[in-house]
């Protein structure tokens, strides 16, 4: 279960979208969220969805990859849908039973909210599918760097994230080894109730923690030995640079935002 | 010209410990030398190594690295530029998720310009024979490969001295030989090597040895000088190299071989002479 885990959900292929500067992708994802919230009607969603489809296509992804992200939040989507359906009133009554009333407005809002959530998920999926965790880290560090002047630990957070990414596979390997070692001594992780199983995990967690702390200690020493002393004065082997394609991506986004605004203003397909 | 490393009356005391981990040590290592540091567990080898590149600051005495004395954080930082260190566990010294990025880490810390970093990283990976793994993830590499990547990371910083702290002890025999011969090649290129080890076969191939015991230098000299006194060496918790032991036994059994043999090559020559 643990050994073929892929970190995040980065889908490693070479595509124009993958090659975009991570900062562009992060900012555009945020901007896309803004557009999704600004959008007041189904036609606007149509425009945004077309944009997402275009990105999926350019990124050589399959639509179902993007849709896969919906699963974990399906419950939330459903809940929003149901709440909106029952609590929103106004318009023609479609269905009435006891204290439950479903109106046209309720149905419309419910569908609208559900679509909005799905769009948000698809947008962020697009980012994480086409940007490696490490590029994401680099991008975030670079974006938050101006804030380090007022004490925001941009470099430190990025360093922590990248070290975590570096060590997750190592720790997973180690977990497997310890599990096997404990199993060989007769430990039983699978049977019994939850408490019993949690108890069985304890002899697994203790050595894992001890080793993780030892690793952290040694790594800190090794980093210091390689002249690490925080973010100031550091350079990068591959500094992030905006290219022409980043401009194109921004252009495409602005077109969509424009469309959404125009549709809003002229109340085309608006509730 | 100054020595690569010189320590005078160097002591280090861990907080709360009842005695010095390194105790009045005097060591002179010339530029371009290949020196081994031996000693039983807890004899202070690692502590000494960390004093050489300013990871620890001396409690007493003086230590000079490439001519600068390490006295405070700033001089320690200078020392680290000259004196790289490769540790025991290859897993715990790689920071980045891609080999190439990890090799670049030290250079990035030094503020080297991007193009120069790329050049150095490429060259360092070539030197250690890891060019084809430039884009691999560290956890996909074997122990020996990780260790070579770690060495590349140190090389890219272009140090004069590299301290290896039991860098082969977690590797299989072939990986161990690889790393040792890599260190020898670096030494031929002029890098001073301090080789901390438990393997006498490796020590036998170094130019000079220091044997530590209880934080002090108990024995020093060329491998031949040090291993000639087997009792003294064994008293310090070490073995003599296999070939030295073999020569001794052959001699006890009446075969007249030289008693100062330390490497397989010498044994081969000696046996051929007898045959
Ligand atoms: N962080 C520490 N805090 C306190 N004492 C320490 C610490 N690290 C090492 N020591 C002690 O200092 C002494 C020297 O330790 P050191 O690690 O230098 O030995 P070593 O020769 O490298 O041993 P090994 O062969 O096991 O690596 C030992 O007695 C050890 O217990
Ligand atoms: Mg040690």
C-alpha cells in the first residue's frame, strides 16, 4: 500500500502547461478562483469550463484525472447541494412535503453552488497535476519572498516542505522495514478492534520517531557542513524566469475573465 | 605554505560529559596528504572531524584549517568552504528531491552564480560517475550511488580538504571499494583527504594514520609503522590488516616472509618471491 504511493498527484509529462513558470500557475489558479466566484451564471461557468478543458488538453491530461479530485470532497458537494436545495426559497414551488419545500430558486442555487465547487476543485487539480511538488515549493517561496521583509519565513517554509518531500519515501521505506521486523517477531497489525490495532502500532511508531529525530539531527549537521545558513545570500541553480508562454497563459485567462464579466453585465445566462 | 589542517592541544568537551571527547590532540596534516583516523567506538574520531570544519568549536587549544584559525562562527564558516565533510549515512545528508539539485545545494548556499553552479554540478557528477543519475530521486539510488552523489555535492563546493566520516561503513564491499578509490582519485587531483574508518584494509592504503583512544592520539605514523606493533594496535581495540595477520602466522609456521606486509599486493609480491 505504501510503496507505490506517488507524491502529490503530479502527472509527469512534458507539455506547454507543465513548462509554465510555477508562479504563473499558482497565481492563475488563484485568479481562476476569483473568476469562479465572480461568475454569476451558467454561461460564465461554460466559459470557465472551456478554459479548463483547453488546459487539460494542452497539458496532455485526461479529463477524468481532473475529475478524480472531486471524490474526496463529494460529501461536501452533496451537502452543499442538499442544504441549498432545502433552505433556499423563492420562485415556483416544485415539491412540498411536510416541512420540506423545494423551489425553482432553491434548485437553481443548489446546482449553481455545486458547479462552483466542482470548478474550484478542477482548477486546483490542474495546478497540482501539472506542477511537481518541488516546483510548487519553489514558486511559493518566490511569491512569498517579498513578505520575508516583514518576517514571514518564506525560505524556511519552502526548505521544510522540500525536506519533507525528500524524506517521505525514506520514512515510508523505513516504516515497511520496521513493520516487517515486528511482524517477524509475531506482531499482529491486522486483527482485533481499533484500539487493539492502535496498540499494535505503538512498537512501530516509537522506533520510527526515534529514527526520524536522529535523521533530522544528522541532516541538520550535514546541511551546516555544506555552508547552509538560511536563505539570505543564497542563489539558485535554476532561478525561476518568466517566459513568453507565461504571458500567453495570462492572456488566455484574461479572455475568460472578460467573457465572464461581459456575461455578468449583460445578464446572459445569469440566474 | 601552510598545512591543510593543524591542531594544537585541541580539546572538545560535550556539555554534561564527564571527560573531553577530544583531549589535547596535536595533528598536522599537510596539503595533498591522505590521512586515516582510526580508533575504537567512542574514541573521538567523529568529534575530531567536526572540529576540522567548524561544526564544533574547540573548547581548548587551536585548530587551523587552510591557514585560518577556527575561533567563532564566522571563521568556522570560512573553514567549511575549504573543508567539506561526507558522513556515514548517505540518506541523511541529501536535502533535495533530485540528485542534481542536491549537488547544487552547497554552491547555492555559497551564493555562486547560476551558470557557474550548473557547470560545477555537471563536472562534479562526472567526476563521481553519476552524470546519468542527475535527474533521479535520491531514494531510488543504491547506498553507494547516494554516497557518490553526496561526494559530488561536496566537490561542487571545490574544497581543498574532504573529511570522510566512516563514509563506507554502510556500504557493501564493492560500494566500499568504489568510494575509497574515488577518494584516492580525488587525492591524486590534490584534495587533502581525512579518512575516518574502522576498516584496516582501507587504513593500510593511506599515507599516514592517527589512532585515537579516549580522545587522545595514541599512535601515529605510516601504516607500516603503526601496524608493526600488533599488540599496541590490538590494545587500542583495532585489528591489524588481514595481510599483516597472515604474514605473522606464516612466520610463526616457519615461512620466512617479511613481517611488515600490510596490503594484498605486497603479500602477492612476497609470496611470488618465495615461490
Ligand atoms: N552529542 C553528544 N553529546 C555528548 N557526548 C557525545 C556526543 N557525541 C559523542 N559523545 C561522546 O563523545 C565521545 C566521542 O564520540 P565520537 O562520536 O567522536 O566517537 P567516534 O570515535 O566517532 O565513535 P564511532 O566509531 O562510534 O563513530 C564518546 O564518548 C561519545 O559518547
Ligand atoms: Mg563516529
